[in-house]
């Protein structure tokens, strides 16, 4: 059984740096990003995803980035990612990242929380009906953490409690997957490799189109056959020098006698 739980929580990090949008870039990765530059405001961003992986490499990235450059403001970014792995992956190297940046502010609250769960039993899994309902409740609970008036400690404690519920859900709310659909809970891209089956259909027509040219090319190589008799013409050319060769030709004939 494969089970990996990664949690990264950063309440505030004072740095004289500008935010970078590349923190959540990636092919199908899960990322929350909150940027606040308005005094007295609150910004909340939640990224929640359940992803199924069937390839030999598990390298998904889950990230939460919060940036504040304001006074009396609150900026919160929370990322929750559940990765359900089927089969036996060759490499398991997920990335979980949380970064909170305060730039030139003293009364700003900047919170970044990232929780990543990688779970597998060797076979495709899906949530039971009860598990789906519990998953919806967990997501609602995470959204509620964006309500104004919550302190950083309350937000962090609430997220940790919901993370514990996810771990319990992975132990009790999963069952072997009956269908091969690529749906994801909470959004996200299709299962990795799902589009590979379309490639052969797109490449087949060009192969059929090449058949007629091959029929036309085959007669063309036959033309060199009439060209082969042309080299025979040198034979008539050899008799021309025969007048000068008789002497050497007769000389060997004499020993034969």
C-alpha cells in the first residue's frame, strides 16, 4: 500500500520580494494563489483537487502562494490535493509547497497552507457514495475558512482538522473502481495518458494515402531494365579493336596446338 501525506503551512514570511506567478505553473498541477495590494481588504483562494494517476511516475505538484503588500489586510491561499494511484509506480516524487510573502507591510496577515495526499493500493480506486458526500463537506469546510473575521490561528486549526478528515476518508471511504471514466472530484485535468488512445486514429489516414504513390513508383524502377541492354553495346565496340588483337590472340592459340 502506498500512502504519503505532505503538509506545508506558512503563516507569514517577510521578504522584500515581488510575487512570482510561476509558483503555481505546471502541467495539470494544483495551485492556489492569492495576491493582495489593497489596504483593509481580504482575499482568499482555494485550490481543491482529486487526481487519478495510472502512469509509472507520480510527480504532481501542489502549491499555495500568498502575497501581501497592504496594511490591515488578510491574504489566504489554501491548496488541497488528493492523488489516487493505481498500479505500482516506478517513481513517487510529489511536490508540496506553501509560500507566504509580506512586502513592506506591518499589519498584514499572510497565510499559505498546502496539504497533499498520495494514496494507492495497487488497483484503481474511487470514492464510495458516502465518501463523496464526506468529500463535499470537507470542501465546503475549506471554503468556509475564507469567511472574514477568522484569525490566522483559527484558519490554520480549521485546515488541519479538515486534513485529518481527509486522511480518515482515504482509509474508510474508498472502494475498487468499477468503471474507467476519467472524472475528477473537485475539478482538474483528465487522468494522465487518457488522450493517448486518439493518436493512432490521427496517424492512420496518412499511411493509407501513401499506398497509391507506391503503386506508381514500382513501374518506374522497371525502366532501368531496358537500360541494361545498352551497356551491351560495348561488345560491338570490342570487335573494332580485334584487328589489332589477332596477333596476341593467335599467339596463345599456337601453344594450344
